[in-house]
C-alpha cells in the first residue's frame, strides 16, 4: 500500500491547523502592521477555555463548549488590544515596541494558563476515541476532517467578509492608509478592535481543534505561532490568500520533507522554507 | 462669518518653522485660495488643520469653537475633509469601493450588513460620473493614471459630504479637460454654500475661482483679502517675482 495518500492527508491536516493561526495573524498584521506574537496564546486560551467548560459542566454539549471557547479567545484578543496595544498606539509606539509588548503578553498568558491548569498534558476529547474515516487510502479522524473543513470555510468566509461587507472595506482602508481612513471618518480603533476579535477567535478555534486532535499544553501556543508566522511570511503577510497558500505550502513541505527522514526534522524543514523565502522572495507568494 | 480661524499658529519641524505665528481667518461659504512660494507652508497649514501634523503652538477654532488639539480622527466630525498634494487613495480597493467605504453609514450593525447599499451605490455612481471615472469603477485605485487618481481623491472628498474642503493643489499636473472637471466641482461646492480652501499656483485659475486669497511666505501671513485687490499688492508680486 502506498504511503502517498496518507502523506497528502497529513499535509492537509497540518495546513488546516496552520491556516487557522495564520489567517488571524495576517488579518491583524494587515490592520496594525505589527507582528502580534500574543496570537499564539489566543489558540492556547481558546483550547483551555473549552477544556475548562468540559471539565466544569459535565455533560455540556461539545459544540457549545467549543463555541464558547472561540468566543472567549475572540474577546480576549479584543480586550488585549483595548488594554495594551491601543494604549501603546496612542503613545505613538513603534511596531518594534508593539512586537516586544506582544511577546510579553504571550508569556504572561502562557504562565497564567500553566498556573491554573498545571503544565500537564490534557486532552479535550477526554480519552474518547475519535471516529476514523478511510478516505482514498488515508486514515483521517473526525477532528481532522473538521479541521480541514473549518480552515477552508473560514478562509473563504474571511475573503468574503473583506470583499463584501463595510467592515471588510474599512479593514482594507485601514490596511492601505490608516491616517486617510481616519480622515474620511472611519473609526479605525473600532475596526482594529473587530480585527482582533475575529482573528483571535479563529486562533481560538485552531487551539480547540488541536486540543481534540493531539491535546493541550500551556506551551503549545509557541509552536503554533511559529507555524502561523512562517505560513504568513511565505504566503505574503497581510493577505487572506497568502495565509491560506502559505499554510498549504508549509504543510506539504513539512510532511513530504520528512518522508524519508525522521519526523524530528520538521522544525528544521519549516525554518528552511522560511529562510528560502526570506532570501529569494521576501514578499511571499502573494505580494500585497 | 469665519468658519476656520488660526491664531499664532506654528508648526516646527526640527529647525524649520514651517508655520510661524500664523493668524488668519477663512470665510464660510467662500473659496479661499492659499498661495505662496514653494516651501512657504501651504501644505503644512492644511496638514495642521486636518490633524495630519500636530501644531506646535497657537490656536485653531472651527465655527467659533476653539479646539485644544485636532487629530485625524476628529476632522470628519468637524465637517472637514481634504485631498493631498501627493494623492493618497486606498490603493488595494477598486475605484467604486474607495467611495463606498466613505459613503456607508458607520454604525455597528451597518458594519456587518451594508445598509442602504443602493442609495450609496447611486451616490457613488453620481460622483464617479462627475469626475469621469464611472467606466473605471472596477479598476484598482492603485492602477489609475496620475490625473485619474487626483480626480478620484476629489470624488472621495465629495463623498464625505463635508462642509469644509481643503484641496492641496488639485489642478497640478492635470490635462485641460480634467482641469475643467475640477473647476466644475469647485464652482458647484461654492454654489452649495460649502467652504473651500484651495492651494493653487495658477493665477488664472485663482482669479476665476477664488473669492479671497491668503498669501503665505516663510510660514507667515503676507497678505489676506479679496482676490483682485490682494493679487495686485506690491509685496505679493514681489514674493512671487523674487522666487
Ligand atoms: N514632514 C516634514 N518634515 C520636515 N520638514 C517639513 C515637513 N513638511 C514640510 N516641511 C518643511 O516645511 C516647510 C513648508 O513646507 P510645505 O510643504 O508646507 O510648503 P508648501 O508651501 O506646501 O510648498 P509647495 O508649494 O512646494 O508644496 C518647508 O521648508 C518644508 O521643507
Ligand atoms: Mg505643498
């Protein structure tokens, strides 16, 4: 039996995960022009919020718990923007200052999660076996199918939102020229608030699905963040299509890259891809 | 009535006094031309009045209300809009969207579902036809020609429905037929009772369009008054000849 179908499936699953992080990361970058490293912690927070609900309210509907986890991550991202980034913007902080602040926020959120939930490995599925489907010669779990479907649906939905709604136009206006957006009467702070809510909620969903797929750990945010950042840069920072394309490419390169070698090389392969792009095509696949 | 007033207004860029104790008044419902040699502070005046550059001293009043400071976020609420000497559009958006993003109501629910879409689309069409860009409505603003970009920026200013229009050299670099369009826009604004501040170098256009003239030199007020009389004053002629 060929290993190829499984490799393709694994690539798509990985791409789905990365896309769920990269989409929000890129959206936030488009509006604010800084690398929000705390974005990884939104995934962790979403995962643990769902975990908390499933633990505290035995018998709670799983979908409801996941939805509330997503909402929590979105609100956390929004509040973070309000409390930290917005204040820094008011003080005309540079993007480097915002980046460093976001790293600080990331560390704090990760530490708080570890304090509340311990550093122990947890799973959202509570040990219940996931249904496994055989699709074209590859074994894929229900969670993984949801992961891929969610990534595709959200990428398409985000594209539509940006293209068709007023909020989308306002986001693109802020992304193009924030000062002119203000002058023509766009409430740029409100727009950025929405962007943080939406982007963080998507990351929260990513964290929850990872929690069902492989499990939760307070430190999980960093590796998700790195994959999201690499996918964003490779795809083209600040664009929806870029995030999706970058995630897809990264997923395939990683999984096909370890075909003949040990899986421990995954990180090295991911960063090699990043370096290749930074050197030869720094604007990414889709140039803004 | 003075709709815009500055008192001892100053703006320093480290070392350079771009505006230097400038006190002037802009009449409501009139077209006021701001003239002066290159580097005399005309653009800086518009930048300060539109919150793009924070003033470093002095006072500004809009409709008689003194403002502590004026930021880019408040100018729309004060009924002020502007264009830039170096055109600034939303380049990733198409021509139509550049207007729709300004026209559509800015409330929370309207943000999700674009309400009154038809009304806004009609207004956008009207404005684009006025500046002869209707055929280009689906093209990216970033891909337009220089003159078309200037016209779109003017249409976007009109879309704001402001009372006060600050135009920074709207005619510069335009073909004659485009100049005609912009002239038409200014005449119409004046007829509607709007206030226009027009930075312009071409004296024929100023004589044809402006009710009043403000002359700047070195960030200071050199002269101010009705167009014909002010343009005829000796110090004004000298400032231009000495350029
Ligand atoms: N952002 C800036 N940083 C530093 N100096 C500036 C800046 N903007 C303007 N200046 C300086 O302020 C002075 C006035 O410039 P301003 O652009 O207002 O002149 P202007 O009258 O609009 O000239 P022009 O007719 O060439 O457009 C000039 O000396 C200019 O170099
Ligand atoms: Mg100028």
